[in-house]
């Protein structure tokens, strides 16, 4: 530490040097200073940081330590997508796994999570790309960290080869359709269908020449469907995803799990926990990520607030065969969670809510007699909160499995199994 501090407790303009003592929840280096903790992006434990007037002004990298890794992407440091490629592999995996453990401990839950399951690189099958027109120039990529500036995408170790191969086509479409700036929501559909692209947040201009050019780009770039603000403009192939053997046609821009490998892992964990259950409810079901696998053995009620997703799920159910009955329902589970009475006779409940978690539904489940609950979340903090509610209601937490489907970011998926 240093004594370069003014009489009012603030640091002078002379740099002070501190040792990084830990990592925050975003992966930034934690430095304890006389005026409070400072989080330094890119700094690792054991390294020295120069701080001037309360702000980090330099990092003394320790190139001999095994904690620091070699960034794999040429955009690292500017792109806001991956922020953790500077961590060595062992440190990264340990830190990522501990995100769930630390969140549980914050809520007084002492359990050792199962080993971290990671997806391979180049497995990200959906992305939201920033697009901006500057005259005749199209910028396409990810936003820079904490900025609206766009880091033009030339390489990526995370995105699937299909998305990377489609970048030229996406830029060509943007030049034809977009007035100024937009987002391109891109998803990889099942082979041989190609990409599903929804341009959101920008006004499109359509004329005969533009439509002809759009068709040519779609054919050349293996794009299955092109939409603008959720309205399909061109469909040249069935834009389908396969879930537990069932083909589902998602609405434009619909949420799908980021990596197919992560989805397979989480679905297997949920199906194993449900076992021989006869009646199952899939809450926040979306397109049916878990619904169809659960219906291999049990009657399933799938509920989500998004009418478009439920409609797509119901359409897929009508065409499916060899499954137990599946019922679908539109309902806002944040405002109107299933009551203990409605949960009577249910063997297993699976819930996979947005990052906000499922507090109201967890409170109702805690008062129910449901035997098994499978809680899935991409937010360790809200998951730990919901698990505490269930444990206080008489459930026993049997396992927590962290799944790293958001490589080199602070985001983490997890699957928790609870039983009465």
C-alpha cells in the first residue's frame, strides 16, 4: 500500500500502488484502498495496480504467473462480448465454478456444486449483433465494453462457424434494408435450414429491387428466414429447431439456449430428476426446451407469458408423435404464479425463468406438496434466493450443476435439484 493520501482521505495525484487481492463478480481485479474497494478490469490476483485519484491508471502484469492467459481473440480488450480471456484456464474455471458456490453461501446455503460443465468454443448458436450504417459503410459487430461504439467483427472464438460464415450476408442485407442503426438477432437453425435473422430497432425500406436483392443474398448465404422487427420478410426454408426429436418453428428473434451442448446437458439433468413422474409442469417453458424431453414419460403442462412462444410450442405438439399429452397455457407467472392448490397432484415442477428469477412462484412452490423441483437459471444470485425460499419451505437441495455456456463472460447457467 502507499501513504500518498490527502488529509480528507482521498488519494493525491501521485500514483499509489496496490496488490490485487481477489476477483469481483464481473471478473475484475479487486483492490482494497483507504477510500474503499476499487475494481480494475483486466487485473488478476497478485498483480500490482497503479491508482491515481481513486481510478486505476495502470497494471503491472506478472508475466511469470500461471494465472494470466493468452487472449485467443484479436478483438479482446475492445469488444464487450468476452471480458475474461486474460485469465489462465485453471483460474478461469475455478473462478467461474465459484460464482455459484459464493452466491449460495451469501444466502447461507452450504453445498459443494458439481464440477463445472463447459461448452466448446465456437458453439454459440445465437447472437445479437450491433449494426450501423454510416453513408454506404456498414459497421457490424459487438458493442465495445461500456460503450455504444461498435467493434467490427472479423474473428470470434465463441460464435459458431455458421454465424461467422454468414457475416458477409448479414452486412449485405443491412445495406439493403436498414436506414441507420439496428440489431441483428441471429440464430443457427438445424441443418440444412441455415440462419434465422431478425433486424430489430430500425426502419426498413422495401421496394421491388430491394426484395430481389434480398432473395439473392439469402440464397447465396444460406439464410432460412429474414425478418424486420419480428415480421417475416422472406422465408426460403423452414426455420426449425429440433428439441428432443420434435421440430419447433420459433417466432423471429425468439429466445433459444445459447449453445446446443448446454441445452442437451440441462435437459438431461431435468429429465433424470423427473424420473418416472406422471405429472410435470414446465414453467417459463419458452419454445419447449424441456417440455418435449419431459413428455417422453409424463403428462406435461407448459406455461409461459409469451404468446408467440406458446403458439409455436403448441403447433409443434400437434405434429409430434410418441409423447405423453402436452397442454400449453399463456400466463404471467410473475404476476400470477401457480397456487399450491393448482400444484396439487403434480410430481415434478421445472422452472427456467429470466434473470430476475422466480421469487413469487418459489414462494407458492414452498407451500405446495410437489415432490421434486428442478430450478434452472442464468443468474446465480436470483437462483440462490429462490433456492433459499424452497429450502425454508421444506425442500432439500440435492445438487447444483454449473454450466458454462457463456464462455469468457461473467454469466453462468446452473441446474439445481430439490426434493421434499
